[in-house]
C-alpha cells in the first residue's frame, strides 16, 4: 500500500511538472508577464539576448551594434545599441526574435524603430496576445522603398489602446532568404505613457520621412536652368530616379572627403555624387537618374564634372519628349590610379538643340562583371551656357588646378590632372597662356653646356595665337644654387641633376615649365639611377600608353609609404619609380631603358624592385641580352605586415653578378611583365652599376617601418638583400 501511494504521488508530481512546463514560453497563460517590455531598447551589453528569444539563424546577437551609419545611411539610433540585421548574419538567413511576455500598460500605444525589410510579406513585426496567440497588430516596413529609405531606423507608432491590460509579446520575423534588404533593423520598443509621447513619436516619424524619403519632384520645362546641378543641397533634390539602386542619396558626400585614404576628387562646391562612397555603395549595383527638364538656352553649351565611369557609365543629354539620348559622354580619360575617381570637367556643345526641351541623365550601367570601378562620380552640372561663359570657366578651372597645392602622398595625381586640363579639347579655344610643346630631359657630360639650345620642342599658345617668346630664365644646380644668366655656356662641371626653368611670355602674361639635365662625371653608372631628379630624366620609355605630363613621362613619386596602413616601399632617397603612376593599367606591361654605362669595378650591380610583375633585363650596347632577373618575394599574405612574410609594393635589393662582362658597354631595362598574380605592377629604385668590390650580400639588409593597422604602432623590420639568379 505504501509503495502504491508513493507511486501515485510520484505520478502526480510528474503530471504537475509537465503542466508547469507546458505553461512556460511566450504566449501561454502560465507566464507571469513583466510590467513593461524587457530590454526593448536593446541596451543590455551582456553579449547575449536579454528579454528576447531567437529561433533559427537570422537574429544573431552579433547584430547588436552601435554604428552611427550602415552602408552610408544614418541610423538615428536610440541610446547606444540597436539590432542591425545586416550585421547579424548572411542576408539569406531566416528566423524570428520574440520578446518576453509583458502586460500592456500606459495608453496602449507602442512605438519602435524599423529599417530594411524591403519584402513586406516576409519581414514584419507582430504584436500577439499571450495565451490565445491572436495577432493584435502586424507592422511591415512600408517606408522602405529600396532607393531613398533603406536601412534607416524609421519610427513606427502602433495603436493597441483597445488591448490595455492584456498580456502580449512581440515577434519579429525575417523570412526573406534573398539579398536585397532581406533583413530587419529594429530599435527602441517602448510603451507610451500618454498622448504627449505618441505625438512626439509621430512628429519624429514625419521628420524622418521628410528628411530621407523621396523629395517632391517639380520641374518647369520652360526654365533654362536646372536645380541642384552641383548637389549643394546635400541630397538629390532636383533629380529623379529612373531605375536601379546605384545612384541614391547615400552617394551625395562632401567634396572634402578623400578616397583611398588621401586622394582628393578636386570637386566643386561642398558636395558631389560618389557612386561608391569608399565602398558604402556596392559596385555591382546599376541605376540612372535624371535632372529636371529644361529648355536649352544660351549658346547651347553644357558642362559637368565626371570621375570613374569605367565602362557602361555615362552622362547623356536626352530629348524631353521622346527620351532619346541626343549626346552621350563617357569618361574616356579614366585611368587607374592616376585619374580614377578624380572629377574631370567636361563640356558638351549642344548648340544644335538650342530651344529644345531636354534633360540630363546620369547612368551607371556597369554591374562589375567586366571589371572594377563599376560606378560613376559626377558634380557641378551647368546648362545653357554662352560662349563667353564657357571661355571664362575654362580659364577659371585651369587656374584653379594650377594653383592647387594639395596632392596625395601615394600618387602624383595633381600633375596628371594639370596635364588633363592643359590638353583637353575645349569647345572654345582656351584663353590662357599654355604650353603646347615641351623641352625634353637631357643627359650631358660634365662641363660647359649650352642650355638654351636644349629648348627644342618648347612651344606655347594663347587662345588661337602662337607664342614665340620662350626663353630659359633660371637653372637650379644640384646643390640648390640658382643661376639666372649665362645659359648659352653654363658651368655644369658638378655632376647631378640641373632643373632648367623656361618661360613663355605673351602681352604681359607668363607661364613657366621646366626640364632636367643630368650632368655625368663618368659613364660607369646609369644616369639618374635613383630617380633623385624626381622624374625619369636619363630613362627612355619603351612602351606606348605611358602618361605624359608637361612633355615628360610620369611614374616617379616621393612617397615612402602607401595606403592608410603605411606599407613601406623601401624607397632609397627621396624618389622611386612607381608602377601605380605610369598611367598604364595593372594588366598592361611596360619597359624603361637606362643610359649606356661601361661596367667596371667588381662587375656587380644592384636594383631595388617590388611588386609581382618586376623584372630586370641587361643588354650589351648592340642589344644582346646577357641577364634576366625577376623578383621572387611577392606574397599576398598577412596583410599589412611585411615583417610577417607579406610582400606587395615593397622593394628588396637584388644584387646581380655581371663580372664576366667587365669593360663592356651595357644598358638596363626595367620591366613590368605580364603575370597572373595580383599586384601586377612594378616598383623600382636605386639602380647601382658600380661596386668597387663585390657586395657582401649575406650581411646586407634595408631597414624600414612595417605596415600596420590603425590599432597598431609601426615597428622596425629589415628586408634582406638577395643575390639574384640570372634566368637568361
């Protein structure tokens, strides 16, 4: 009897325990509801869900973030934390997040913030009665249009006043396994105490919609101008989205904003449109916008600035009635990296359409499948310009760039930009004193030199007039001494680089240009082997397509490091030859040839080289190849630490044994060769062709500061010298 009683009591306990367990969970009558939403603002920082229960993968706790912006979008968070679906996992992940049960109090209104969730059938927030699981209200993000309002946390107001006193819970559902805003952002779930809090939330909501939503698009086709051609409102006011998501308000950014850490766009005014915004907008997106319609007036000229636009992107003038593209302008001047995102002023001569109703269209049709830079940057659209206005703007733009002082440390972009404006095919002859031809760098033996005779090739113009008054005005010697006379018999007995400045004069106006003369004391060394003249004086470019500025090839820069990680070049002296700055695409190849030299001393030579494409070829004076050496350090690993075995643009010193050719006349060719690896650029410096005795390679190394992240302090490392293998 006792055993039967014991078993009965045990069964009763099990039954009671089962009933208790069955009553647990959101939506059961067995819950004792909280007095308010637990952790409705997601401010708990314990690193786990508090007050909420997640199911499946979408609502990972790592999505609790404090980012002020996501994908360039201001989030307007409440407090320090909110849940960002794009940070919480892969967009294709699905799942739910359910609050603890709480008793609805106050006046029954609940406010919260919601972003993303473009597919309203698959992403939504439900307010559910506990026990019956009746859905009292269901809210999808009807504000998200995928163009203007995207990630934004927009305030929502839910009227549950008829259910005050009930036990309810909140269930957030992400059932979208796509990729286009296929997640939800949420924040600040709050039960309102009174009508004043409801009114405040409604006011905040309207302000957000006015700020971020699509602006009213009004146009007057009879007007001869457009509104906000320079994006100076800080948004896309005056522009209408035609298709796609590549061109949105998130791309309207300050002209003071750099790209690639230290590159200026050289834009106009305070804002411009950047189709990538340093990665905030995906390159694979496409789209188009248009200006207001207007009647083309003036003399029919239009100007604007464009950057990037590499393949499939353009600006068009369109018929306001038929939408036909009347004039299409692509950025044929795009070059990576010299003129990558840099804004270039361009002109349209649309005089044949004067009096016609037209509009301007900006198109990004590049989805990235054909390569990088699949976006467009634009600024400062001006329409209905007269011929005189164009002439004045041409001069203004030219002088602005000539007087610009900022240039990036990593790229000689300003020099290339000046060359663009000096050579652009202006619709009105440029009313500025401009060089149309340049004197070339030269190599001479030390002694007395007629510098004036080296001006062959120098030419200038003012508008359509040819300028003939061109003369040498100053020579700067290697020691910095300035010489201002005696140019027909100048003393160049001191070896080194002499900078020759010459001046064009026209009706009181002057313009200067310069070239370099390398004076050689002997011919055992190549001229300008360390590029310390700051240019390619003494070197001959053997490849078409090299960027030419002021008559001379680019490529020599003064940066000791590159990128925000301050990766070391291992530059010797103040300059080196940099593959980023030749104007030739990364996939291309190039070669530069040294002056001839007579091999003497030990017969050993050395060259610093880096990048995956670098190689050195050595020839006898008759063109017979006797040496072929390639870099062997490139290693795209452990970025950005050279000291941990990574090697990118950093150069090492390669020593080459040519002792079997002592006494012969030779020359060197520095090569950027075709490779299938990344970083298909060549970097070179410090070509040394005379060592009295053979270098002790095993004990030699170059000391540099290693690359580092923003959180790290740079450390000193060494790059050992190498005895290069002759692959010939």
